[in-house]
C-alpha cells in the first residue's frame, strides 16, 4: 500500500518517467501536463497492485528508464454522465455514530382536561368551617349544604353542581343513606348549638324574632304530616307549616315543622320551648317578637309563664276598645307620629279602660293582672296607604251590591238571603281607624319606652327576609321527599345553608346571590402537558378579592 501511494505521488508530481504503453516512458518535469494520448494510455493500464509481492513482480517484469522502476497500476475511468457519479450520501459517515441513540419523540401540545369553580367551593366551605359546623363529621352533608347555597336543586341533581364546583361526588343512594343519619346523628342539635354561640358572640340574643310560613309538596295525596291547610301562597297542595326563630339580625336559631293544617298560633310556644330547653335558658330574660298572627290569649299567657317578654302585633279591630278614652275625649283625630301608651284586656269581656279619665292608663304588671300593655301609633304615610286600600274595597262592595260584579264574599257587604247591602257602619269605623298600628307587650314602660317597643317589633323584617331567602335563594320548596325523616333532614340542610348564607351576607354586605354570581365564573383549569397534569387557580380581580378579604379568606396567591 505504501508503494502504491508513492507511485501515485510520483505520477501526479510529474518527476521522472513512468513506463506506460508497453514500456515507453513518459518523461516530464515539474509541471508537465500529459497529452491526450498519454492520458488514454494511463487509463488503459491494469489495476494498482494491492500487495508488496505484486509490487516486486512488477519491478521484475517491467523495464526501466533512467534507473526508475516501472509500476503497473490502474486509474478509474472518467465518468461519462452524472448517473455514473457515486452517491456520497450512500457512503458511511466518517463520524462514528453512537450505538443505541434514539430520536426524542415529538411532544404533543397541552390539553385542558377540565375546569371547575373550586374557589367558590373553598370560600363557602371555609365559612361553613368557621361557623363550627365541621363539628358534624359528615362531608356529604356539608357538600349538600354548599350545593344548596350555590345552586338549589334536587338531591339527584346535586351531583352535577358539586362536579362543577370541583368537589368529590357520591351517588344518589349514598346521599340518601347520609340523609337517613341526619336525625339519629343529632345534626340539627349540633348546628343549632353553633348558631347559638355565633349569635351570642354577635350580641343578637337580646331579641328573638319568630314567624311562620308554609312549604308545599308536589303530591296529590295527604299523609300524617303533609296536609292541605291555609296556604300563604294560596295553593291547595299538601303542605307543612314551618316555624323559624331568628335573632335580631335574622340569623337562624331554631326551626321546626308541623302538620299542614296546624294553626299558626299554636306553633310559637313549642318552638320557643324547644329553643330554651336546648340551650338551658329557662328563667333567662329574653324578648320575643312576632306578628299579629301569633296574638292569642293562650300564647301570650304561655310566653309570660316561661318568663319571656313578648312584643306582638295587635289587630286594628281592637283599637276602638283600647283607645276608648281617646275617642271619647278627642274623637278620631290623630297627629302624624303620635304614640298612645295604654292597656288592652287579656280577655274580650274585661273592661280595663275608664272613659271618665282623660289620661291614658299606665300598665303595671303588679296591679293590671287582667290586662296587657298596648301601644298604638299613627302614621300619615300609613293612613294614605290604608285609604287607598279602603277605597278599592269600598268600590268593589258597591259594585257587588249594584250587581255590576259577580257576587262573592267581600268586605263591607251584608248578605240577607239574596239581598246584598252596603255595611255603612263597618265602613265608617274602618275610616276612623286608618293610619293606626297597634302592639301588645308585657314589658313595663319603666324597662322599655314605647318607641323602643315599636322599633324592636319592626325588626321582624329580618325574619321575613330569612323566609324569603329560604324560599327564593335557597329554594326550600317545593320538596320531593315523602317520609317525615327525609323532610326533617331537608329542613336541616336548608337551616344550615341559611346560617352560612346569612354569615356571608353580613360580612360582605352583598346578597348571597351576588356573591355566587361573582365568584362562580372564576374557574380553576386542569391542564395536561407531556403526560403531566397540573391544576392552575384562576386570576382574582380586585372586586372578587375584596369579597375574600371581607370573609377573612386568603387564597395564597
């Protein structure tokens, strides 16, 4: 090989002469260019010897000129076309390839696996725990309460709501098994105890407010609990009567249900008694306010015997007897904002007002055992509203008497057989009582002035608001449960949701519907990139972050 390389070098450098064409040497000096015939002779030679033995044979056989040995080797022929040119790409690379090397696979783009309103779930759950309701060690019950606040729906549809919130879900049968444990597990007792603690810390126990509502069922037949009765929604479906006790801010303290045909006046004492027994508050001074529907002699006597102070609304038909002295001395003339503090008989046949005295009597619990304290106030604004209502009732009565309208039971219409006449006496008395509002209480004037009694009574709008919230925002009705245990469990969920929603509203200053509307669109996203899954929380705008700040919740980012 070395000899062949040396011969090729001598040929290309043009030094000496190489025997070609049968031993004829071609001489040339440095820079000598072979002619066309010489090139042809060179290209026709045999191949270059590959071994040293062949080189020796060549030296022995070939002639020499000028002391130089003649080498016999072969040069590749010139390519005539590009197709004869070897493809260098087919040749092996000079750089050694690493053994076992593999090309990395192409990474697919990231994909969103799902989104959820986890932030809203965490906020409501945080308030739930902050109130101490996590003492009820039942995550399914907690999730049903949260679902009731976010999107009130049936228990069967609660799984969809919880999935949208990013919570772990269970099947409907599991929910039903947990609902069966609400009563035996004492869930309502535990929740009511925490509500009492919260209200006591907020100073709301100085006044208790009570009201009653009705919840109907999508059912055709009655049973022991669901019965047709007087409905505030003017429905004829089977219903139950629900009593709700709240503090002065509207925070729920006690709830109870009764048969659908139960009279409202018979519900307040059992609810109040249950509340006092649950928290050991007998002989504790408290004030209970209720509307005129709770005004019955038995209720007032029972509340007084329990050592409770009460403030209930009085019916305007009692004004002529309570204000007998005023009508005797001053007629039916009142001034705007006038307040008259007097007495009212406990029993209808008792006379407690002396018309011979111009001054109104002052109620004394020690001496006036046959009377309660009565307070009447007059408002010009209320008088204008009452006058408008009274005018419409009078026009209807006159139309019925004249035969212009279908005969129905109406105010100020006297019926004798087929004859109908206008009740002028009752109409005149109603005209004299417009603008008046009465209140009955057992709180002496030395303890509470009349203006404070009126103010405490008007706090009843809080319990009315709570009932509206339970019916609208929380959709406590209609109910699709059938057994009493399931109905009681449903009311416990509504009661708990009402407490959580009220706490959120009181701390943020926003309705629960607005809080849900602002936080629910903030959704966490779960994204998969190259086989790795990661959940990213949402960006929180300033308005929504203020809600979290008001609730004392720090998202951590």
